[in-house]
C-alpha cells in the first residue's frame, strides 16, 4: 500500500505528515514527534500506558492506526499542565506518592483526567472502575486511588488547593512526615526518559534472531544475504565477541549469543542493526541457520537422572548446585513424633510482568568508551563482565542505569547489553534495542519453578519435632541467579519456627526451559509456601487453631536458627497477632477443610510423598555445599 497523507492537531499544533499504512498513532507520537510520555507497555491495548485523548475521548494509541487520526485533535500527557507546571491531577499524584517506577503513571494520569472530566464528583468505586483499563505493577493501586480522590476533592472545592502542597517539616525533622519523591514531577508529566525513550543522532534499530528450538547444534550460520540488504548496518553473532564470552550472576555460563549450540527456545543467535525496525525485521528473515536437533530435557527431576541429556559440555551432569543443611537428629525427631505428615508441592514459573519491556541504548563515545544505557539492576557487575566480553580495560566500559520501569529482580541479568555493545563497536553508531512484550515474556528469566517434597513430624500439642525438606528448582538453560536462589530457599525453608531437628536439601538444575532468575522473595517463596501449607495441614490433623499452632512453634529472641544464627529479636508473635486481628479470626477455631487426613496414627487418605523416590540421581559431592 502507498504511504498516506494526514493532517492532525497534536497538543494544539497542526501537523502534516506522510505515513506508512502500518504506522500506529503511538509510533507517530513517540518516534516522529518525540512525545515519549505515552509509553508502550503491551502493544495490545491491555495496560493503558499509551493512553491519549483523540477528540476528547480516551483511547489507547497502540491500537489506533495513525491514518485514523487524520483531521483529529490529539492530546497527550505533555499537554495537561502549563510547561514547567503540573495540573491538579498531576499535583495530586505527586502529593499522594502515587508514582513508584513511574512507567504506568502518564497513562494513569490520562485515565484519571478523563474520569474527572466525565464526572467531576465521581465516587471511590467509580474511580476504581474508570481506572480499570490501566495496569500498575508497583504501587498496589491504593495511592493511585487516593490521588484521584484528592484531585476530585480539590477540583470540587471540598478541599482547598493547599491540600496539594508539601507538608512543612516540623523542627526540620523528616521523621513522621510524608516526604515527596524527588523524581515524581518527571514521572507524572511523562518527562522522565526510560531506555526505550532515548534517541541519539544517527541511531540504528536492533532486532534479534532467536532460536525456534530448545536444544540444537548450530551446524551453519549464514548472514551474508542479510548483510547485503540496503539499510542494514551490521550483524553480530558469537563469532564477533573479541574477549571471554560468558555472563551470569554466580557462574558465567551464558554466551552473549548462542555459541555452537542453542539451549532454549528464544535464545539469541544473531542481532541486526538497521536504519529502521522494518528493515531489521526483514533482515532477520534472510539469515540462514542450519540446526541439528538434540534431545531436550524439560523436567528438573528427569534432568538429574542418569542418561539425561547434558546441557553444558564442560559439566558431567545438569546439577547447578546442591545446598544441604542439617540440624539435630531428624530420624530421632520423627521417632518422637505423634503424627507425621508427608506431602509434595509444586510452584510454577512466574513472569515478572514489569510494564517497561527490556530496552537499551549503546554507543562508543569520542574517547572510545563503550557506553550502555539500560535499566540494569546490577550495573557494576555488568560493567565488569562486559569488560571481559569486549576485551577492553574497565575504564573503557561504562554502564549507565536508566530509570527502571519495574524490575522485581527481572532486570538483574545481563541478557542483551552485550549484543548492543558489540553492535555499537562494529557500526560506530548509536544502537537501540527495545523488546516487544512477546519477546519479554517468552525469552527472559522467570521465577524458578520448584518441586518440594516435605515430611514433618509433630507432637500432639502441635510442637514440630522434625522437618525434612527436599526442593528441586528448575534453573532453565543457564545458571543466572540459581545458586543464590536455592541457597536462600534452603536458609528459609523451615520458616520462622524453632525446630530442633532439620534436614534440608535444595537443588538447582539445568533444563532446556527458559532460564530462571531473580524474583521478589528470591527462592524463599517456594519453600515457604510448602512450609505454611504443611502447618495448615498439621492444624487440621491435630484439631488445633492454626494461629496457635504457629505461636507454639514461633522463634523467639534467644533462639538459634537452623543455620546457627542466634536471634537477638524476633517479631513473629507480633505478626501473627496482627494477621489474626486483621482477619477477624475466631481464636481457638481449628482448620476444617472437609475430609480429615487420617487420625494421629494413620497415613491419611492421600498416598504419602516419598522423599527419596523423586531424587534417585546421585548428587556429586564436589557440587554440594553443606551449611551446618
């Protein structure tokens, strides 16, 4: 189709443009007009970060073809307040502390403005309803609702405009005072530039060729036809790495791009830098890769079994790490128990779903310093790894942490910065890569799935006599944060409970799944879910109040943890009291879930979880690290 001519008014200024038929309104605003307050979070009309007004109607600009706004009046977040000032809604968001990472906030401000324009006296429930098309992954929403209610009250005269002002410090002290975030004004106006918002003159756009196979040898890789295309500046593969290729948090086992073998679907094989994204995408289709498919292993227990396909050539097996912890005599503890409960638990892979997709901008400055802007949560470590990968002295590598539009641990791993640095060096031009939401979900690290086998012994009064826990974490294709995750899982597996006899084993395992990495609560969520579930089951079996059962086992000041740390203070009793009150729990009420799992002497109605059955594969002693 031929390009289309359109005339559109944007923030009071009439513009005339010729645009390709595939161009979206969001692209016109961001790439042509550099109005980057409108963000792209999902590209599918779900998150609301790209919200704008078209002829006064709130729309999601990622769904609107640019040609559809011919003759229309478009308003973006940049138009809401006078230059250098904030609208009432923006001031309310600032006052209420409603912005955290800030990536969703311009869209939230637009939705709130639309709601108040439609109904200046809207109620609290209507606020929630009208903001329902916008997603936030940081604040928990309450402060956002508070901000809209505050703006409503000020606009309606219920509260004075001074309610939007900053509180005066009492006696110069910050203690007990709500202190505003210094970066809030730039977030509520959309002025803050995230990595995907940044541009430089002569900037090239990057697309990545990814493996369609979970496990395969790369027999040949031909980029010549793609490199010959008009508009393609450079292509890089593993062959372009000048230094020691490998990165990772605990072990540098992941190449910048697949080197000789791919180990998961979506692994980077080559990266293209071109004058525009369309050309870069077309170039990917011209790269020829011949794969020899290998057997894959997708279950961590199966990956530990003899004869399983081994992912890494330098290793004899798929074990990343084994963390054993021992305290007391577990078998004696079970012998003293009046009831023994066994169960298996599984937790799933979880997507971080930060609203800002991964992005980065790289260039070589006039002094030959390779510079990478990205929302990296570990820039010092990344800088040192890049120095080795690029074979450059550390003073020739610079990492700049751009504002992080949500991370939750998911931006701790250096999965794309190396490709950007190589392309910047090869082209001599700035290069930018912005993941699509599909790339972000399908190719980046997730929370570790885990399978936990658990045996707990208790006396009739509810005191735990012994706990035996064995947890296998699926680390995916590369090590990333697995060692730290399983160590934390082991340390916290028993929960905040004083247990005299403990046996814990956690295992991190390589599989051909998407790599697993850091995520909030970092390994402890998996084992804590199992522990707290076991305690509820124990309360049911013993006919005890679950709060009381936990109180009887709670660690107190002076206790020693199963990793030999003496506690000078402990707050679990206070936490339990607060949770009990908030839940309006009727003290003394036992857990009743229907069928009881047998009497004190019985096995229950469900087959027991046998801890040894799932873990027949021997664990190499050299890989074990005992904590006792």
